[in-house]
C-alpha cells in the first residue's frame, strides 16, 4: 500500500500525538551516606538551597508511578538537593537493554539461544552554575565511593557506607501525564566527563555524569503530575496551593483525570 499522509496523521492523532524528548524529568535520590559525606564538607550551604516550588519532594520520590521494590533506596535524604538536580538536569536517556546469546545447534542450522540480559550504562547532563555545585557534588560522591588518599573502596551495601540509589527517568506527554518511566536499581556514578576550557568559548558549562546500575524496572503507566501542571500554568503560587491542599486532594483529582483520559 502506498504511503498516505492522511492515514499517517490519523494514526498519530489516535495515539494522542508524538512523544517529545523534551518532556522528561529525572529524580535522583541522595543516599544518606552520600548526604552525610557532603554535609561534612563545604557543601553545607548546598543543603539549604531555596526551593519555592515544593518544600519537600520526598513523598513525590516515594510515590511516583507506584511502589518501588527497593523503597528505601528510592527515598532521598536531601529533598532540596534532589529537586535542585532535577531542575539542573538538561539531558538524559533511557538506557538500552540487550540479550546476550550463545550459538547452538541440535540438528540443522545454527541458531542463537539467549542466556543473559545486559544493561548499558546511562548518562545525565547537568547545567553548571557559577558556584560549580554540580561538579563539586559528584566529585564528592565518587570520592566517597573510593577515597583517593587511601584507595580503600567502600562496600556498596554496607549499613554505613551504602552509596547506591534508585534513579527514576520519567517521560511525560503534552498534558504532563507520566506515560512511561524507567527506574535504575542500585545506581551510582562511575565517571565524570571532561569540561573544555577555551578563551574562544562564550557558552556555559555542562557536566556529563555516567551511571552504572544493576538493572532497571519499567513502569508503563502513571498518573498526572498535578504539581508540575500547576507550576507550568499558574507559576510557583499554583504549586504551593497543591502542596498545601494535601496529598489526598491531589490523588483524588489525579484519579478523576485518569478516568476521563
């Protein structure tokens, strides 16, 4: 059948349009061990970053898109810092997934048999402010994992040295509904990208951080982000209204919207 623009457009409209890569959010919970490591340094003022949008996003981290199998790692020990990183995250990616195969033959042609799932590393890109908060924080995170003066690696799941976290990467539609998300389980930074310096460059700094993780969980459907919608259409005052109204009211409105759409 020849290509038909009308059929193509009707097919797209039937699915509520095309998904946009710019409609995303990254939630990066800060592990308690890393938060303590940061608070003992010159990052004390970073813990008190102003946040006029949401006073505490801990409940949002815990409740987004259903319950996590590792709930403790989905909780942030520093809600203000997690929100700050979410706002500064300029680019992210849904990581890939590959089935490793082994060639086999019983009788006849050789065929492939899957035997293991392999997950690719993922990168997050952050905009850097003049205080270089972002670079300093991730430098401290990596230093907490492997101190450069002793090279004694910390145990990743120790009671006092757990540096793993569960990162959520969320895709929204044009109506700020969470339509897809991936949760990276046991994630931690493994690399900080270089940042070029040049007299001929008049742009601003970006920081690329590479994360490794054990596996990821796919969350196929979610609810409406009412606070995000209030921020976009009514500004910070609208966000505070929803925040003060309480989680029950927000959940009730979200359930109504989900039934409608």
